[in-house]
C-alpha cells in the first residue's frame, strides 16, 4: 500500500523548502564574507555554517516527529495485520485446526473479510481483511470476526459441503461470544450500507434469560 501522500509529500516539501532557504542564506553570506591574505574564510563564517547545519538537523528531526504515524494506512495495516495473525494462531489452536492460515490486509475486498484455501489439499488458507472495516473493530470484535472465518476453515477441513454462515458462526462461538458477533454484524451492515438479516438466521436463537424466582416467594 503506498504511503499517505498527505503525510509524506507534505513532509518532503517542507524540509526541502527550509533547506533551500538556509542554503541560500549561507551562500549569500559566503559571497559577502571577506577573505584574508592567505585566501582563508574567517572563523565567524565557519561557525555560522556549523550553526546552520545544526539548525537543519534540528528542524528535520522536529518534522519527522510531527508525522501522524497513527493515520498512515500502511502502518495501520501492518500493526493490525500482525495483531490479527496472533489472534488467528491462538484461535486455530483452540479449535484444533491444523491447517496454516495466513492473514493479509487489503485496501478492498468484495466480501470485506474472507478466507479461502490456497492449495487442493487445504493445508494452507489465506484470510483477507479489508482495512477500512478492520479499523472499526475492537479486539474482542476482531477475535469474533476471525473466529467466524476460522469456522469456515474448520468446515472446509471437516464437512466441505456444509458451508453456511450459521454453521461457521456455531463453530466460531466455541471461542467467541455471541454478543461480539452481533456487534460485528451490526458494524458490517453499517459499513456496507445494508439492512442485513435477522440475527437468528446467522447465530441461531438467542439464549433465553435465566429463570428467576419471584421475590418474596418460598420454596
């Protein structure tokens, strides 16, 4: 993914402009400086040059520190992708999935999140995540999303002809909560601008509230 033009192009222009101004001052000062009989430039000019070099380095450092790294899409993709891979490896172990699953963050995917085998033996899978939606998820929601995708991997390697969203969620809810998946689907439909479907179709019936004895009654 290319770096953010608003960040890096702006930084390069600012630094080049400052350097150009300082060098112009240095050159003009050198032209006006007297030269002694031995053809040497006075020490005052040499000291000025050193000060200007220090000034350039200081300003460059300040500009680098001012770069909004958190808003750089390429850096966000690296950090979130690494976090997702850690979750995938943990969840694979919990679900006893032996196949390797590699995570990749992409700028666009028609399914937003998706997983597919990369070989006929289904020993290796590629799990693709669209960056825009990935940035919307908290860690528990990211884990739930990945658990759902790993549910598809589990089905691929156990019952490949039974691929459904609901079954993938049933597998995923072995290691993630229903509540987190509800939030994921709600955010997904908002992200896509769609109305979605009833949660029961995707997650099964909601668990009923535990029965409580009315207050003031005996056994």
